[in-house]
C-alpha cells in the first residue's frame, strides 16, 4: 500500500472523527447561540457590578450618598448632575436606585441560595430513601404547599421584626418546596443507575452517595431553578417593602423606592419611572437568563 493511500485513509478517518464535548461545554455553546439569554446575562453582570461598586464610586466622585438630604434642592427632574433626578428630600435618585438594587439583590441571592440548599438536601434524601420515608417527607411538603406563603412571611416579619436579615430568612424558610420536588424527581430516576449500585456494592454510606454522586448529577436543574428563584425572591422582597414590611428607611430597596414614587408620581414622575424601570430590567434579564439556561442544559433541547 502506497504512502498516498495511507494518507488518504488517515484524512477520511480524521474527517469522520467526532470530537466529544462535556455537558457544560455543550450547554455553554447553546447558551451563546441564544442571543436574548446571552445579552441578559451581560446585563445582569453589569447591573450587579453597578449596584456593588456604583454607590462607592459616586460617593468618592460627587459626594452623593443614599441618605444625604438637600432640602433646599428638593425634588428635581434628571440633570447632568443627577442622572435620575432627586426625590422629595433632595437625595440623588441614581445613587438610591443603585443602593436599593444592592439590597434587593443581596436579599434575593441569599434567600434563593438558602432555599435551594434546603430543597436540594431535603429532596435528595427523600428520593434516595424511597418507600415510607419518601412518602412521609413529601406529605409534609404537600401540607406546606397548602399554606399561603406570603401571608406567613408577612406574619413572621411583623412579629419578629423588620430587618433585612429577617426578611431573607422569612423568604427562604418557605420557598424551598418546589426545589425539593424537582430534586426528588431527578434522584428517583438516578438511584437505579449503575454508578449508584456500584457505590452501594462497595459499602458507601447512603449520605455519602447522596452528597457525592446524586446531588452533583442534578446540578443542571438546580442551577436553572436557582436563576428563576432569584427574581421571585427579589419580587417578594419588593412587595414586602412596598407594604412597609421590608427594609426600613432611610435604607432603600427597590420596593420601597417604587412605593415612594407611586405616592408622588403625578407630580414627580421620575421618582417612579427610574426605580420601576431599573427593577423591570433586572427581573426581565434574570428571567430570560433562567429560560436560556433551562434550554441550554436540558438535553432534550439539543438539535
């Protein structure tokens, strides 16, 4: 056989060779093709960075602070000095929107993290245990589902106090039920797989199987639901602040800013437009990102 023939066969083999990719690399490739989700991801990153360091830069550069009042200036529409205008007390609205976004994002991220952690652990244990243990644990979830969540959150915040810590604890304590059901369903389909049976055969403890084998294989749905839980937590925190039960003045949150703007929108329209627009942009971006991640990670969406 000639060298030319061998080289031709090698070229055909190289053309037919399929390069394997990991689940996460494939998901990243599909996410990048989803323009709305990819743009939303950059918007979320930009808004998180702006809320985190924006108030610090503004205070060092212009001297504005979220609680600094200028009663002589009063409420003024947007200018070059105050991009979002000022509120009734002469406070810079742009700074207050950034700080309020920081508070709302902090509450949303912490509440969603605690909620997903509790739900993941609870659902994975129920799914792996099966039988009567699974039945009892899921009946508890069903009972909790019948309770009006927001009503009990309002009661907890009212009786225990109005602080940012209690707000995120109250939101997280009753928001893990859906995560538990999602993870339980995933674990029920995974516990009969060969890698789980192999771990059992060598005497691996059940808790170690759950933590080291089952939960890592459910990270896809968990990440997707986390991205969808964050905007839900932010919206609930905003609702509590709108009712006056969330973050207390003078510290702003998006709900408190929208509530203040709604009371004076007929006179000072900008005090409602900019906080509401900022929150709407953040929530839309988070939801588009969550939908994009769901489509990217779900193997059934692969074409």
